[in-house]
C-alpha cells in the first residue's frame, strides 16, 4: 500500500507538475469540465492557490494508491475541487473536477 502524503507534499507535486507541463487531464475530468463549464485557468487557480482537503481523499483499492483532493474558490466565488492522482509523479493526472454546492456539501 502506498503511504498517504502530507499536505505540503501533495501541493508541491501538483504545483510542480503544472509548472513543468506535466499536469494531465483524464477523459472523465475533461467531460466534467465541459458539463460544469469549468475552464482550464480555473483548474490552474485551484492548483496554485488551493488547499488540501484530506477528508475527501480516497484510496483506490484497485490501483493500491491514494487520490488527493485540492479545493479553492475562484474569482466568481465558485467553490471548486479537483481530485488528483500523483502515483506516477512527476506526471500528475487530474481525475475529476467538482463544483461544491454549499447547501449540499459535506461538512469539512
């Protein structure tokens, strides 16, 4: 089993992937972005300025690794979260992108 990484490690890995052009989007993430009208620059803002949401992290039993969640509000006050797979760092894959609805969101 892969050990869970610290907040600082997750953020550093994802931010470095963005800086170095190694941030990739899964087909699922691209579909969610289109459906939810989320632009690439908004995702990049989450990566640059977001915080880690440990309570939303998930362990992928099939792949035997962790998926991490980073969350941030954008300039329009949209509360966005991205789920990232950093198992194959330096390449980081954005697995999905969510818009958090404050009325239905889990309490963090």
